[in-house]
C-alpha cells in the first residue's frame, strides 16, 4: 500500500489549516532598515512474459509486449494501475475511507473491517515495497502513449511514488504526534465530525473508537523504539503533547465527543428513538472505556519517556537528519529546489518586502494611524459572502457549495490551529465545514483567515479542482505545498478586498504577512539544516522584530522543532505561485489575465511545482498564440 503522505506517518491529510502565527506585531522598520487493496501490476524484476500473462487474463490486453507499449492498451494498463492504487489507498484505513468516499459501495467497496490501520515496522516496509512495485509498473508504461490527462497523472504519480520510495531508510525519523499537527490532536475533531449517512457509518464509528487503544498502543511502541534509537522528541515538545492528552481526558463524563455524537444522531430521521438511545449508550461506553483510556495510555507511556530525547536542536544533529530534512522539505513544499536555493530566494523576498514596507512607512504621513485599522466585517457568514463577491473578477465561478462555520471545542482550543478546513469526500463536494479556533483567531484576522480556509482558499480550490478531475486517485494524493501555498497566496490577495484600507496600507499589510512567514521559514531551514540553536534563532529574529520577548522566541523555536518544514508548506508554496505568476506576467505581457491564470492552476489541480511549471509552459504557448 502506497501512502501518499508518507511523512505524516498517519492518515491521508484530512485537515487543511491556517499557518500558526505566533507574532501579532509588525516587523521593525527602522529608516535604515495497510490497509487492504489489490497488488500492483508488476515489479521491477518482471519480464515481458509477465505482461503476456496479464494479457491472457484480460482479453482486452491480448497481444505482444509491443502492443502494450502503445495506444489504448497502455491506457488500459494505466487505468488498471491507478484504479488498483486508488482502492489500496482508499481502503488503507476506515477513517481515510470515510473521509474520501461518502458512498464506498458506488466504487465497489463493501466488504471491509473498521480499523485505524497498522502502525508498525512491518506495515511501513510493506508500504515502501508496494510503492516501489507501483513505481516500477508505472515506468513500464510509455508516457507518450497516454492521453493528456493521463500524462498529467503519470507525471504527478511518478514524483509522488519516487519520493515515497526514498523515505524507506528513515523509519524512525518520521513523527505522527505533535502539539498541533499531530494525529492525537486532530483525531477528536475527525471523529466528532464523522458523518452518519447510513447505519453502517455509525457501526464503523463505534468500531473505530474501540480500535483506538490498539492503534495508540502501536504508536506508543514506535515512540519507545525511537527513544531506544536516540531519535525521540525533546522534552519541551513532549510536554505540549502530554498537556493536550491530559486536557482531553479531563472531565470524561462531559467530553465534547459525547455531545457531538448525540447531536448528530438527533438529525437522523431514519433512526427510531429507541435505536438512537441504544447508540447513545454504546457511544458513551466506547468513549469512557476505549477512547479516554487510549489517551490515558498514550499519556502514561509518553510520560515514561520524558528525558530520553537527546537532541533539543535541529534535525541536522541526528545521524541522517540532514538527508531526511531535505526529503521532508521536498515533500512539504512540492518544490524540487535545493534548500540552499530556497534560503536564498526566501531571504531576497524578505528583503524586498521589508524595503517596500519601510518606503511606505516613510512616505505615508498617517501610517501609524492606518496600522491600527482592522477589517470592517467580523461576522463569519458576512465575511464568506463578501469574499465570494469580491473574488469574482480574478477567479472562475464555482459550483454551488454548502459551507458551515463551526467552532473548536474549548478543550481543544490550546492545541489546534487558528482555523482549519475539513476536506470533503470526493463524491460529496457540497459538504464543507470550517472550524474557527476562537482562542487563536481574533476578529482582526478573521477575514484573511477565512480567505485562507474558504474563498478563494482551501474550500474553493478543493471543490473546484476536484470537479474538473477525471482520475479519482488524484483526490487521495496530498501535495501540501500546493494546497497550503495556494491558500496562503490568495490570503495575501484578500488584504486588497478591504475598502477602508488605503492602497498604501493594503500593500504594507500584505508584505508584512509575507515577511512574517518568511522569518519562520528561514528559521526552519537554518535550525534543521544549518544547526541554529535557540540563541542564534533569537539573534536572527530580533534583527527583524524589536521587543520580541524570550517566551515568543522559545515558542517559535520549539514549534519548528516539533513540526519541521511545516512553515515551508505555506511560505515556499505561496512563493512558488507568486514566481509562476510573475513569470507569466512578464512573458505574456498584455495577454496575461489573472482569471485565466488562476483557472489554469485550479483545473490542473494539486501537484508538484515542477509538474505545474511544465504545464504552464504549454498553457502560455496557447495564450501567446491566441
């Protein structure tokens, strides 16, 4: 089974969130400035005879080896391979299946066991072997014999599988737990939002809750093995995870998952009242007897490992840490640029942003007053309506969608992002939910936060791209640099939507948002690749931000240790889109149209930036020749 998000070491990415912004101050601007699934078609050791054997089993593919290498036969093989891979990924665990497909039976998926999947060395090695087999099978299909859409999927899949195979030597370097992005932090929301479209869904949900002690037990065993290998997390990061687990277990009788389940049942008119009562009792039992104990088990086991994290600095201090970080950056950003080039590009954009901000500050008489202005709209529903209206000029029309704003339960506020979007099933794209974390998102940032999460950010990009894709597999592949980069790119555009802002203020706050993330990105790369310690990180940050307290610097430093390359998904991803746009504007001149540019990106869909850049060359040639 090939895991599209290998580095997350958990389920496919079901939550897309706003970047973690710890600093609310502006930059200092001094005038000087394993689941189940079918096996892959073939492996690297198979000869042409294996292809003939496949053909014998499928009359549609009959003929010689050369016939397979061209035309419809190659396309049929490609469709079988991607179909196998889709089923393997979709059924790898029940949480992924549920959030991928609203109606699994429509895809021939009916007989499955409700499980979180396996978290073990054996499962990991099987995943790597499967990825290698799929890649070998893919490379035996001539790309030029495929149609245009299939060629795009071919290119995307080749890069994704290649990167997946390269992670095989880094089993103990991966990490699925984390203060904010860890699965133990996100799992309660995913279970609370489990949609009950049928009675099978209710039974699957209850079975998953019962399965959690086993799954967390496997994760705990993995963390114990990491400690024995000298690769366990440092105590500062561990304490945040422990605090999250402890907070979740407080007051079990009033755990928010109990109320969430009961509310969901009340909306089901196809259940009798006595059936609802029975299921409520079952849910209470599994929460109190399985879910809470699983978190307590995780808490106790991790607590016993406190003090065994020998490295309180970047990944480069670990034996293979630098090599792992380079792969992690490529996975997180979707960019193939070396880290050294990214440092140079991000540094230059930081300089450009701060110089522009300094110029605006010096030449705008009332800039101090303007910087105190906030967005006019603060009601989420009104903000969503306004965003959809204002984006029409530069973005294509989206199909009708339903979006509901929800709020993070108070028990989880301290451990989740300012806001996040739950990715809907590919066959239920009208079901869209955005969570707002009231403790981490004040009204002054809500407008751009919802631009990131909803329109024209995650919700818009997810639904629009999915509605233009013909290959179901692509909905399961996660390219965080593209998705978070897009949401960050359009979030910056949304600063221009506020009528009360002057042109100078719009540019200032847009560049400030970019520069702030650039600082985090540079800290990330220098901590994990160049070995910056806490003191060096503090010195760098205080070069750019005056009056930054020690607590804020420490929070930034350990957040970066806990989630390497996380900030790069946002900033480098957005930078790649900005570079693509700048290139298109330069080369197309008056023929450039923002709406056409965005339509091209959205219809291409999430992919590595190398693939997107190659497709853009074709798009620009068409536009220039029109």
